[in-house]
């Protein structure tokens, strides 16, 4: 449930319009404290603009320690980078401008998902399996996740690994298009496996793109419902079938992404050099920290990282607190390869961007593969690895 701290009847009305009537309203932070003491399962607090920003920040800071599953979202009449940076530093999940409340319901939804995950629903046991799994993630669309996912997958396949790329962008996945594939089966056909998710069943959903590279494509039809539990079993099964599973995600912190994160050995965060992308990655980073996904297993890719765009890579890295593993500039050659349905690592192997991506893919494999494992070209590895989720959040 969500609680709003506000006194202005007009703002209360507007928030109720966006979030529905299911919102408890209290007039001050003191009243909020009393309310939370008797309602421990609240997942979001929206602090209205009648509450002083400093007091709201102090509340968020305390709540980060005392009730980490509770998301604090602040409403302000004016949101600039300073307001945002202060809020995020104090542990708030988001700041929304009062004249544009459209982002409020998704901010509340993210809090609900996170709270849900932290209370254990998504804390599924992770089985040891043979293959590595890399999740390509961001909480913003259009930053280059699919570009990175398809190129990393193709590069690893060319390095002799048996690779499966999974398109978990179930509403709008474009991995198949980017690889010029017309898949006969997709994740939508999972329901036909009638609960029997085993290698034989999963194999029947795959499309072979090229030597060593298989694809589990996203549903073609919108509104196809794919159960996160099934996704989890599929990923676990794929890890027993392939050397590497590369998962492309949608840009939402949803149950599918959480399922992928649960099985990930490394998490590749993709960002572009702009304030909205920085904001969304900062929020994602805070959430990943809360969920105990260890930072040493994150790899940051800065895409479209050109020199004169107003925000430098250094500023981006410092604000996010993560150093980029690679930077990819904007390039017409990238776009041209995408439009031809090719990966640039294959179509222009000598291009600097291809070399960067190929080196990055090899580095991911080297970092995640157990040092003691016997690695043979094209063969599989055996050994234990530490999964991305280090420990359960209590
Ligand atoms: N470095 C680059 N140079 C030029 N074009 C790029 C670059 N990176 C990505 N693009 C283009 O930007 C568009 C978005 O990239 P992509 O589809 O990989 O992003 P995404 O994060 O997967 O988006 P979505 O969230 O919609 O799935 C594509 O048309 C892609 O070709
Ligand atoms: Mg994509």
C-alpha cells in the first residue's frame, strides 16, 4: 500500500487520480511515523511538496536503514540535477515533478516490485548449473541493451562458446529483428510445454541463428503473458545446455528481470551520457544494492559516449559510483549493421567498436568462468561459481 504525506487538497486529489483511491493520506512526517508503526507492510511513501525537502531526506535516510523495503518518492514543483542528486543520496527512490505526475505510478510500481522481492518472493534458490549467464540491463529504453546483448552473444559464439541469447523483453523484444530471424517458436510457446520445462522442451523453442548461436525469441504478439516462474526454470535449464546464456531485458525492473538477475553471474548495465539515463541507472544501482547484488559483479557499458554531449563519462561514473568497463561511441556503422540485421562484430570485425565489444565479451567470460575450470574451445566448463545474488536480504 502507498501513503501520501501532504496537506494540499488539490495535490491529494491529483495523486489519487494517478494512483487510485487506495492511498492513505497523512498530514505530516510525524503522522507518517505513527501510521507506519501500525502498517508494517506499506511499500511506498510519497512525500508531497508541503513537506520540507531536508526533513523528507532525513526520513528517507532513516527509513533506508530501518525499513529498506519501503520506497520513498518525493514530489517537488521543480526537479533539477541538484534536487535529484540530493534525493538519491538520501536513499529516495525517485523525485517526480508535480506538474507531470505520469511517472508516479511506475515509481510506486517499482517500489512494490522491490518490496515484494525483498520480502523473499523473488528470492528463489539458485541451482548450480554449468553455463554462465550474463544479464544485459538498464532501467531505461533505447540505450543500446539489445545492441550490446546481440554483439556480446555473437562475439562469444565466434570465440567457440555455445551461446543462447534470450530476449526477455516480452512486450517489445527486438533481438530476432536485430539478428534477421523469423522464429517459429518464442517464449510465448512456453505454455505449450505444460509445466515440463526440461532441455528437450526448451530446445524446441529455440531458433538456430548461426554456428554456436541459438536464440530464444520474445513473443511476437503484444500482451502475451509469460510467467516469471517459468522464465526462471527456462534460464536454469538453458544454463545446463549452453556455455553462455546472454539475457536481453526490457528496461523495467519487473519480475522477469528479477528472475534473470537471480541466475546471473554478471550483470551488464548499459547507460548513455544523458541525465535521464544517469538518473535511471542511479535508481537501478540503489535497488540492486538493496537487493544485495554485489557490485563486483556489475559491468558498466557507456553507449553513445561521445565527447561533446555536455555530460562527461567521468561525471557519469562518479555520480553512479561505477567505473565503465567500455565506452562505445555513436556510429553510423552500428546503425547500418542493425538495419541490415547483422551484428557489427561479425559484419565489420575490424571496426574499433567491434574490437571493443569482442574484447568486452571475452573479458566477461574470463571474469565469470571459475579459475579452476578446465576451459576447452567449444567445450563446457565445470565448477562452482558465486552467483550475482550474494546473500539473502533479511
Ligand atoms: N553506439 C551506437 N551508435 C549508433 N546507433 C546506436 C548505438 N547504440 C544503439 N544504437 C541504435 O539505437 C537504437 C536503440 O538501441 P537498442 O535497441 O539496442 O536499445 P535498447 O536499450 O535495447 O532499447 P529498448 O529498451 O527499446 O529495447 C537502435 O536503433 C540501435 O541501432
Ligand atoms: Mg532492446
